[in-house]
């Protein structure tokens, strides 16, 4: 299998390190807007680097991406950029006749008049509307194939197939106990993206009602995370799972709650109240007179780069799927989860835990596509495909998942 | 009396409106870095404007200020700029043989190794060290003569002279219930200055111990403010009164607590934890490539200009001095205070409440100096002079003070 990887940031770099250990990969073209980043990712692979080449590409330039896919005879495009670039990359793959994987879906737009009650353009709508074109082309766009969305969706399908007869609710729950030495506050992921997803109206699915939105940070609950992480306050956040799971799995309710914790929520609210989450430029004094800058860029610039914090980070991150329903007539409740200890991911891969946990899942999916264990056409979520092979291969990668029966 | 007013911002503009109604003023030269601001302040005075002229001056240019004082034969310089310009203006007045008034004192610098225990350079130290030069010149520098410091210091002296035999503690307490329509969050005063004073180590005076510092926002207490404002959480903040009052008034303890409220304190802490209070530049994308900007400037640019909010503001602001001690052998506790209702100050003067309350006090002081009710030489705080004439004249200005006996 020949893969075009677009984006050699934290997640893209971890993808190369994980894929380099697997035989299914014939060649990976590692690309980035910053060629030096792509080259650094390849160089770090040492003797395994022969199967990798680095190249510069602008992810927003659909035609340039299509050309590389064709010239390099790539079977699949793996998108490891931020969600602003989903649509040009998705289109480029279709035009080149390649399969496509990403870890976040096309962006939403809030409802014009009732943003906290009704959906406007939903996450992924732009992609899912093109399902027929992908089916006709006989190609697969496997969307939302990171850890969340991604592994969380695989867990949902696994629960429906093997653990439950009837599902009342599926709730994705994400929490961590990561701390970073020497910083009062150092998010383990992009603050720019966190602001985007946390301040958008969260979306909830109910079978009787369809999809609807609520206010940011709504319905707080304390969820007890496994493997020593413990209780963390979780709130509704806009996330792909609430859109994907109901399309392939039968459940009366689907939610996503993020264990931001009180402190982080308060900080995000403050940024919003002060207008510092805005991307609209404000005018401030610069060296040579007034300059226009985006407040959200300034917030990001004041914080350390999350991908570079692995060495100073301690703790674990947990992604998982809580399911409530019945089996053989009896009530049942489980939490299917995947925990990564930063100490382990740094030692094994030199990658920070959150970044590594995101990166491993699309590599597992690529391997299943390469071996034919997974096949498909159209635009599919991870829950459209058989979960067992995925979960078994993830364990084979040295990163087992867990099940907590809490019924 | 001929006065040079330096600074025609919110407070300076309110000074012109208050002084225009009083006969003691022969002439006021209104100056600002931005000539248009000075001209606008004068033009707004209508038929009273004949006693006022506008002129441009750079407050940091000591020699230029001295020249204007001499050329315009000014008896006194009233400083209505921010504290960065205290020292050049203070020196210019001394060199020109003029008296000097300000509303904030020379800036502090924290102790190098124990910032939250010991004082470094204290607020006002630079000015007070020059007391002898002012005495020798037979001129008066009346420092900290706004509302806080200013009226609050007059209250302290009044309490010592007329209400107490022995004072255990003097605590300045400042609180408000101002809200601004159409904004989640809109401070009624400069956020730049608020960050400076609130994030510096607060200073406390104790007779046995002298001056010492504590951590920002230390010793929270709920203080019940009069005239319907009600209870507000107050915390220690670095302020001039704790430095001035013990020099002229006998008290075992002097504190300053600001009714920031939980919400405002949390916001300031968040700005600090995110590094957004910093004045050191960070690099962000600009229109034509990377630019360096100060995060604190960006925070200020995201918020509305406090001086322009009067029309959308509702509520009252209270400045005052709480005193605990004994009188005639019995314990006594009073709160001496001054409340301004924004609705009243907007109607009467077109000035927002916080700005007007600051501006009225130096005008009262100028009138007392003009009539000879107040005289002095050297560098003095408001508590060095007899309080009665000041309090009576403030009432005559239509803005009475109050006393709450809470013993």
C-alpha cells in the first residue's frame, strides 16, 4: 500500500513512527506546508526511513494534492491536518481515484437564529452529501478515523454487535490526568482547535427527535475514568461521534462529553467573555505602528506548543465509549476504553500520549484496508465496518483496550 | 489660580467640567499627547470655555512641561495621566517652582527574591524621597489626591481627629454594582492599569512590623457596601493608602481591599495563568508576515473603552474608609464613604461615575489651596492636611459623603 500523508505536525509525525514498524506499508509520501517538518519526520525514522519520502504541499491546493496522488501512485490519502483542510483533500482523493482517511470531519456552521436548539450545517455534512459519488467511483472515504472520532465509533459498533440486544444510550467520554511540569497551564492539544470545538454548540442525537444542539458546556456530569485517572467533570462538546454513530448503530441517544474539568471550562468561558476566542482581527500597537492581529492567535502564541511538551508531561489519557442498555433481558452498562500512559508513549515512540493515541488508529485502519480485512465504498464512519479485526490489531500494536462492566 | 492640567482622558475631561463651575479658577491650560482630545474637552465646556485653553504636550518630556508651566505662569500642575508619567511631571513642577497634584504615585518594583513577603521599591518611594527638596523650595507636592488614594486618606485623618481615641485598623474598601448593558464583561476602568495593580504584590502596614507584602488577591472578605450596593468580595490590592496613611495617622494596621468580586478575580487569574497579562511581546501572524505584539495590549483592545461606557452603564460606585478602634473607652467601628450614582454623574456632568468620582477630589483640593484653607510645603499625602474643610467643600460640590456607624 502506497500512502500520501498530508500534515507532518504532532499527529502526522507519530503516524510515520507507528507505520514504520509495520510491513503492510510499501511507501509513504510525507508532506507538509513546511518541508523541513516533513523531512524531520522522515529523518527521525532512521533505518526504516527508506520507505518514506518527504515533499512540500499546500493542503488547501486541491489540484497540487491530486497531482501528487497520481504521480506517486498512492492508493490512499491520510489527512493529518486541521479540519480547515478536510474538503480540498477529500475532493483531491476522489478526483485522483484514491481512498481517503481523516481524523476530523468537515466543519459545522451554527443555526442562524436558534444556535443552541437547532443544527445548522452539521459536522461532516459536506462530506456525507457526496457519498454517492464515492460509491460510484468504487472508492472509500473512511471519515473520523482517529481515536475520537475513530476508536470510539469502533467501540460503539462492537457493543451493538456483541454486548447488547438493545441500546438506550451511547456516550463517548474522554478524560485525562495529564500534568505538565513547570507550567500553570499547558493544554496537551491545540488551544486553537479546542476553542473551536468547545465554543460551538454541542450536538446530541435522540431517536425520537433527531439531532439537536445545546449550549456550550451543557449537562455537566462527573465520570470516573479507569486506570487511576479517576473522576473528571465532563460536559457536552460538539464532536463527530454524535453525528456518525446513529447512522450505523441503533441507539436511542448518543452524546459526546469531554472531561475538560472545571478549571479548563472556566478558562474557555473567560476567553469567550473577554472576546479573546475571536478570530476577527483587533488593532494593537506594533513595532512600526498599529497592526491587526487575531486574538485567538495571540492566546495560542502565549501557550507552549503541545506537541513539544511530552518530556515534561506526566499522566494518562483515556478515550472511550460508555454504553447503557440490555442483554438477554437484563440491564447492562459498560465502558469500553483505551488508555495511553505518556511515559510509555514517550519511551516507545518519542510521542506525547494524546498525539500518539490519535495517530495509532488510522494506521491500524490502513493495515486492515491493505490486508482486505476492511473493505468498503462510499463515505463511511468507523462504525460501518466490523469492529473485531480492528480491536484485535490494536492490541497486536502493543496498545490494548479495556472493558469495564459497571451494570 | 492658574492650573496646568496634563492628560485630557476620561478623568482629565471630567476635571475640566467640574472646575468650570467654580470661581477659584482663573485659567486652566488643558494638555494632552493628542491635541484633539484636549481641544474636545475645552470645546465641550460651552460658554465657560473662555477660562480654558488647549495645548499639546508629551508628558514624558520633562523640559517641555517645565517650559509650559513657566510660559503660562501656572501656580500648579495637576497630573491626570497614567502612573508611568508621574516622575517627569513631578520633577517638571519642582523645577518650574509650581505646586503639584496627582492621583496615583510613582510605581513600585517587587522584591527580587521574596516578592510576596517583602517590599522592594514601594509605591511613591521615588516621590517621598524628594520631600526635602520640595520643602526647601517652599512648594507643595500633594500626592495621591484622587478618590482612592485621596478622599479615602482624608476620611482616615478625619476618623483619627474626630471619631476615635485609638485606632486598631484602617481598611480602605472599594466596591460597586455597576453593570454595562450589551456586554458580558466591560470593566469600568482601564484593564491595563487594573492588571498592573491587581497582579503586583499587595502591601499591608502593621505598626509592629512595618510594611510587608502578600500574594495577589490574598485575605478575601465580604464587605457590605452602603446605598444598595450590598455585599461584594474584596481582596488585598497594592494601593497608595497603605503607604500614605501610616505616615500621618496613628493606626496599628492599614490595608486596602478592592471589591473586584469573584468573577473579576477569576478573570484576572486566568489572564495571568495564560500569560495574557504580560507586556513582553509574542509573535503572531499579521497581514504582511509575523508581527510582535504585547498580549496585555490585545486584552485591552478586545474590551470596550471604559470612558465611553457611561451611557450604557447602570449602578453606583463606592469608595470609603472602614475604621475600627475605641472612643471614650468604648469600641467603635465606622465606614466613611462616598457613593456616586452613574445616572446622576451622566446627567449632571456627562461623565461616567468612576471617572467623575476620581476627578472631583483634586478639584476640591485645588480650591482649598486657592483659598488658603489648605497650605503646605514638601511632599504630603491628603491625610497630612485638615480634613473638615475638604469634606465640607465636597458636600458643597453637590456630592455628599456618608458615615455608617457599625460598632
